[in-house]
């Protein structure tokens, strides 16, 4: 049975069925907010305002508290990421070995700043801290694929690979 949404904009008046399934599992315990947010982000790729409102209504948690949790944890995002999310490690080992040049090249090649998504929705860039691959420094990832001992030339190669996909 579909449930009407009373406050969300952009959802055609219907609550997302998958969102309601997530909430059904956890809504009786406010301490499950992080798990709800995690599953919401897995579902949408980010945490849209409509989902935040639904979580607030269903779990009885103030919007300010939900927003505070989302913005406190770097894992959560309020903006959709691109189909290919590029993450450049700026941890100490990677930074010392030139990861800032890698990041700058990605920004130049893709025309996107850190935290943004390309207009076509294909690429987004983020700067991360240590991803635990220090022996391969400098490192970047595209979605779940890790590229170690990265160079500016490798960036060009990888960008062309994903642009052609």
C-alpha cells in the first residue's frame, strides 16, 4: 500500500517504497539513525531532503539533528555523486608522494572542483584521507577500483577510459 507524503517536494506525493522498507526495520529506535542514513545513502547515492523529511516524520527526530549527523560524518553526502566517483587520497604518505598534483590534474581534466559533480553527472571528485594503501602511494580510486603508484599520465589514461564507457 502506497503512503502519501505530506511534506516532501519533488516526490510526486508518494513516499519511496524502498525508503519506507528501510524505516520499517529501524523506526522504533532513534539510536538507529546512522544505520537508516547509511541505507538511505546506499539507496539514493546521497541523502536527499525528501528522505531527511521522511526520516524525521517516521522516526520523530528533528530535522536539525538529522542534518547534524549527516554533516558530521564525512561518509554521508547531501549531493548526488557522479556515476564515476574519483577519490584522491591526501593522507600523509600519498601527499608526500605527489597526490596534490594528481588531484589538480583530475580537476583540470574533468572541469570539476572537489565536492562537485560534472554537469553530465558522469564524474565527481573528492579528496580523502588515508585509504589504507600507503605502500601504493600516491593512490586514487574510481568507485571501488584502486589505482596505486599514480602519476599525472595515469590520470589522463583513466579519465579517457571512463569517458569512453
